[in-house]
C-alpha cells in the first residue's frame, strides 16, 4: 500500500539528484534539466499531500492548482532559459557555465 511517506521519499530523492546536478555540473543544459527535476520533485510532494493529506476538499484542490501553476511557470522558465543558452552557445561556442564572461568585453 502506497502512503504519503512513499511520495515524500521519492520527492526527496528526486530533489537530491536535482540539487547534485545543479551543484556538480557545469553544462548549462544539464543545470537546466536539474532545476526542472527539482521542480518536479516539488510537484510530486504537492500531489502526495493533496492525495493523502488529512485536509478538507478545498485544500486538496489547492495542492492540485499549485501543481498546475508550477508546471506553467516551469514551462515558461524552460523556454526562456533554452533561448538564452542557444544565444550563448552561438556567441561563445560553448554552453559551459565556467567559460561564460558576459560582463567582460
């Protein structure tokens, strides 16, 4: 039987993998994918609380609405970040975060 603890463990594991990807990798695309993984970990946690929480129906619906907002904001963030990364790659020839010195001419 799946319980709330299973969702929380899965969410914590996904968030930890995403955090490792953000802190350890230097490629901008990998960092972006890790941020998306962290946002999806938050979504899993919100859905777990909405499904198994001891809340009223309005609070369960609020958790699902928050997930829809997070997905929408993540999609907008992904589109903007991919555009910036593509422009960076065309100008600098690399998507490596360490090699980016946009403030220097």
